[in-house]
């Protein structure tokens, strides 16, 4: 069942590939249909998720829908997939975001078939990564996501796409190789030898073995930090985002960045809990620096897309801060640690929805007036009321206004981190202030005041664009108002993880 | 030496007989109708392949007369035969109705025979003979087109090859003096007590010969020139097939003789591996000629493969399956990339602009093969690299593993320089006229098959590794 969810988009892509000369409309509709079907399947997985049963022994709570087929028996690698409270929300977010991109791209007429096939491929890769329970399988999907995104940026980007795509590929590939070295380190130290995450989490092979544990955590940490990205590994992100097409940016920020943070909760924390706790202060510092640096640099941007890209660095910083704080929590604070981890996972979902929406909105601007420069616009609220309304919701969600998903996530992170790391949390709170300032300023520049040189070229959102963007924001509001449906899934896994790394 | 059962050497015998047969048949065939030679050669290769598969399936092996037939030999036979078959098909586009077509095939078969013999040798004398057999036909093949670049490449290749051959023979003599025998088993017993300086000198000299065949640093200077100057199918063959034999021979020598000798074998091999992968990569960075770039990339690949020879000590499990798998994977990816060049008759990277629009399957094959050479999963080289990285870490060569990973990232840069123009919306026509209208039919088939094999081997890595 899970494999069907994972490989359905790829199968649809292959069908598109072998069809002789399909019409562009057919391609676009097939893509939307495949993504919608995949989303329906994920909703089915969610609805029937047996939260209390499943195979025991998994460290982060029970696993559901497990499938395991031996792949390379001689190195103990298998095709092992399954979902728990950490992966299911991300799979759901992935399915929603890919459907939104499919709808958004209904009128995309540049090499339509290749475009659709690449996105379907990326959807399989992303979904597969979020349910992979084998390090090698995880790595395969991790690497393929880079390859897929490289072609999206290089093939459909604007500005200097070749250069940005090359930088993106080299940088993130460096990260993935560091990750691979870490995985090999884990494999070599395990007994019996295995790449299976569940078995490794049971063995915790490097527990108390310094410096090996620290080195492996360093390799894995660097690999994931490049992907997340955190300061100082974030420099690939702004050019990649600026030059990527709108749907590509949405997937890159919404889904691909989460692969880094998800790797922390799925691999680094359960398999190296001791090393995580020992070095948690470093992680907290990286998180806080990312929060502040991302926010400050975003404040200085005049390019709308670049600004959103830097706020991603800021938002990912909160997650890293929360996860690091969980590692520093004492045994008595394991409730706080659990809260911080829950907040981190919620932030991954929330950021995916909100930033996905923001990048699609940026794409709308670019489609109409060919520029992201905020100074060229102004007074858009009068000309494009629907656009302004949706953008305002996304802005307020991103800056953490109560009633929207960003608040639920960030509040939990701060509440959970305050006990273990009060100073760092206080510093990170400044980040919220700066983001609020920059989003309000962007709101004023774009939508209020007198019209800019490009304002009269911007018409309101079409039905297609609204249909792609509005559901993302509706979900953000839903999580903001009624978060229980999400938190009920995340909390048991977060509690188990917190018990591992704290104390 | 006791007698050898000729049946265990059936694939080699078929190759030798096919070479003689092709020469005779070619001599009595009109020049315009030499296509029949190609048919006969293909049939002989398929027969040799069948004989190998039967021998491997029935577990036939032998270890006599200075030649071992074991899993490694079987695997090398299969890979070499498939490689020759691919080269014959590649040449079908280039050399069809060439006046010396049958000579081409004869030389190809003899060189392949030499590569297989190299891999099976467990005696320094057999190794030397195999070296000569694997080298001399190639000198002629490289200069086959009789053009300026081919002649220059052939001359460089020959001079360096002659020097390395003499070094190999000298090394064999020194080791004979040190150990009193040329057989690996006898040497393994005798060398630990032999004078260390003598052994070291002998080993370095033997290594020079084998590294020349493999195209590794420090005797790699011929590789880029041959890759650029030789006819494209020959370049594909020379940078792929002889390496297989040489690397297995290197591994065998390290594993059976030198690991136990009083010699720092692991650091020496690791140093050679590190130098090969790094210098190969550095050389490839700014190349604009596709074949020259592939030539440098093969040097760096040899570096990764040499990690296996460095990691023979201090491990519970043998590294041999990983090495053999990597060789299969490398053969598929490298032949695939060369096949695209053969099909398009392109020279520079810029000649490939807009390929995706004109020939999407060729472009996709090239992307798969180049990313395969990088080692992106799920292509086969990824599994090979994984196995060798793991082996290096277990053998205590963590620094080599990190260096190999860094080199892999660096190599991505020049492969991407080639991949990127494929997807340019329009290929700006280059001065030399760019690509012909229709790519070679056979070469296209080989390219697509190689790319599919590269992916298939990676996905089916479990069963394949189980066989090795």
C-alpha cells in the first residue's frame, strides 16, 4: 500500500513518457489526476493510521504500513518503508504541495511533458524519502531529489539558471556525500552489520564511543545542514530560489528543505542520541545564528523571492533550535523536549504550506510583470484584491500570527526550548520581531501606497492560481485553529524521541 | 607444472581461434564484403560468453599452469566479452566497409584475450606474457586511422608501454631472485623472509607495468591522448577493457602475494589510489574535448578502483565482490558515454548542445551514464563505490574514503559541464559543423543498452553481488 503511494506518481510519469506525442492539455490533466489520486491515498493512510498498533520495537513509536524487501543482502540494505507520527504529516504535506504545483502549472507550455514527468519523479522521490526506513534507501531518494531539482532549475529557470543549478547541485551533492560517509560509519560500527534505521536505532552502535560518535554525527550533521540549510551552509539557497521556476521554488522550499530537518529527527537523533546530547549546544548555536542571520539578511532584500528564501533560513533555524534544545533537556524536562520536537515537526509542515504558497504567489508576480523587485510594485491591493488577501494570510502565517499554523509551531518550539536553553531562546525571539517587521514592510511596499511602474501589469489571480494557492493557506488556517488532528499524530513519536535524547 | 585441462580455458581458446579464423576469413573475403567477418566475430564472442556462463554456473575452476580460473576470472571474462561485443557493435557504424575491417577485429580479439589472461594470471611470467598480449594489438589499434592525432597517440602509448613492459619484466626478475619462484603461492611463502629492498624494488617495477595497463598515476600520460586521438570505438575499448584485467591482476597480486610480504602494501596502494583519483579529476576540470574529458575521468575511476587493492588487509569479508561489481558498473557507464560520442561523432562538449531536443534517448542515456560515473544512486557505480568506501573505512583508511568522497563531489563539476548543454533550448552551430543529421544506429543501441544496464545493475545489485 505504501509503495503504491510512493511509486504512483513515477508510474504516471512513465506512462506520460511512453505516450506518443500527447497534447499539452492531456499531460497537464494527467499530472493533476495522478497527484490528486496520490493525495487521496495519503489521506486514506492518515485516516486509517493505526496509531496504537503496528510493529513494536521501533524507537520512535509504532510503525504502520511497513514493507520490507531485501535489496542488497550482502551489505544488509533493504527496501524498507513505513510511517509513524514523524513521517505521516510530512508525506501529507508533500502530497498537498505537489498537487498545488500541478494545478498551478496547468497552463505551463514550455516542454510540458518533460516538466510534468520531472515533477512526478520528484514527488515519488520526496514521498519515498519521508517513509524510508533504510539508510541507503534514504540516501538514494536524497540524491535523486537533488538530480531532479537540478534539471527543474536548469531547464525551466530564469535569470542565470545554469549557474544557479550548478551551484545548487555541487553544494547539495557535497552535503549528500558527507551524509553517505556518516552512513558508512554507522554501518561499519553496527553489529550485526546493517543499514536498517529501525535496527540501528535499537543498537545505537556508537553510544559512548568517542570520537567515532562525534565524527559520524558531524558527517551526518553537515550533510543534513547543507540541505536544510543552516548558516553557514545556506549560500546555495538564495540563487537557487531566485532563478528557479515558481513551482520548482515551492517544492524546493516546501519539500526538499524538510529532507534535512526530517533527517535530524529520523536518523541523527534516534541513532546517535548520546552524541546528539553531547553536542546539542553546537546545534542550538547553529539554530540561533540561522534564525537571526536569516531574518536580518531577509530584512535587507528588495527582491521578493530572495526575501522569502532568506526567511526559509530563519524558519529552519527555529526547528534546529528546538531539536538542539531537546538534546540539552534534563530528564525532568523531557516534557519540554517533547514539546520542542512536536513544534519542530509542526514547523516543517507549516513552513511547507506557507512558503509553498508564498513562492507560488511570487511566481504569479513574475508571470505578469517579469520582476521580483518589490520597489516596482505598490498599491496592488486595489488592483488585485484576491492576490493581496492570499498574500496577506501567507505573510501573517509566516510571521507567526496566532490563529495560523506558524504560531502553533513556533510557540511550541519556544515553550519547549525556554527551559533547557533560556538565553538562546530569548535571542531567537528577536528573530520573530525582525520577521514581523520585514513581512509588514513587504506588505506595505507591495500592496499599499501609490502604484509602482509595474503595478498596472498585474491583474488579479485567475481561478487556476487561486485553486492552487488557497487550499495551502486554508490548511495553514486549519492547523492554526484546530491543531489537534496534526498534533495527535506527532506527539507520541515526539515523546518517544524526547525520552531518548534528554536526560 | 602439471597439465592444464583445456576445457577450463574454453572461452580463451574460442577467442584465440576466433582471432585466427577472422584473419583467415578476412584474407579470403573481398574488401567490400568484410561484413561477414563481423558476423563471425560476434558469433564467436557469444559462444565464448555462453561457455563462460556454463563454466561459472557449474562452478568449474582450476588453479594450475600459472593461471587461475575462479569467480574473479569468470566475472572478468563476462565483462570483457560484453565489452568487446559492445566495441564491435560501436565499430559497426565507424568501420563498416573499412578496407581493413577484419584486421581491426583480429586485433580487438587478441587484446581482449590478453585482458582476460591478465586477470587470471597467478604467475609473474604468465602475467608478463598477458601484458604483452594485451598491449601490442592496442598500439596498432590506436593508430588505426593513420591520422595525425592517432599516430601521435599511438607513439606515446607505445613508448610508455614499452618502458612499462620492460619495468614489469625487470620486476618479475627481481622478485624471482628474491623469492626463487614466479608463482604467486611460492612468492607468498618466500617473500616475507626475502631482503626487503629487493622485494620493494621488484614490486614497484611490477606495479608500474600493471598501472600502465590500468591507466593509473604515475603512468597515465597516455590515457587522455589515446582517448582523444584514437578512433572513437578504439578509445572506448582501450579506456575500458584492459583496465578490467589489470585491476583484477593488481588486486590478485596484492591479495595473494604482497599483503603478507614485509612491505607497507596498504599505504603504497592507498597513495597510488589517492594520486590517481585526484590527478585524474584535476586534469578533467577544464577539458573542452568530450573524449579527453572521459580519458581523464577514467584515470580518476582507476583511483577509486585501486581502493580495493589497498583495502585487502584487516578486513573480515573479502573486498573482491565489490571490486568486480564496480568493474561491471564502470564498464557499462564508460562504454555508454563513449557510445554516445561514437553515435554523434562529436568532439567538443559544445557540440552536444540541444541534444535533448534532437535525440532525447541519446541525451538521457548520456545523462544516466555520466551520473553513473559520478556514482549517483540508483546507478550501479553507486553500489560499487559504497562497497569500496566501506572496505576502505574498515581497513583503517578513513582518510582515503574522505578523499574519495571529496573527489566524487569535484568530479560532478566536469560531468555537469557536459550535461548542461544537452538541455539548451537551441544548439548554436559550432564552427566545425557540429553533429551529423542521423546518429549511428548501432552506437545508439549500445548507448541506450549501457544506460539501461547501468540502472538495472544498480537496482538488482543484491542478486548480482550474491553471484560474485
